[in-house]
């Protein structure tokens, strides 16, 4: 993800905060796929 994407969102938050927000979204997805439902 580039800095331009951050500015386009208008959040104005540093890349570190933005990554943390998306990180939790990616975490629940992999376990859901790997876990047999």
C-alpha cells in the first residue's frame, strides 16, 4: 500500500496505524478459510 492510497482515504493517519486497522481484518479471514466449517 502506497502513501498516496492513505491520502486518498482522507484519514491522514500514519501508515503504521492504517496497517494495524487492516491487519485485524486479514487475521480473521485466514483462520476462517483454514478451519473446516
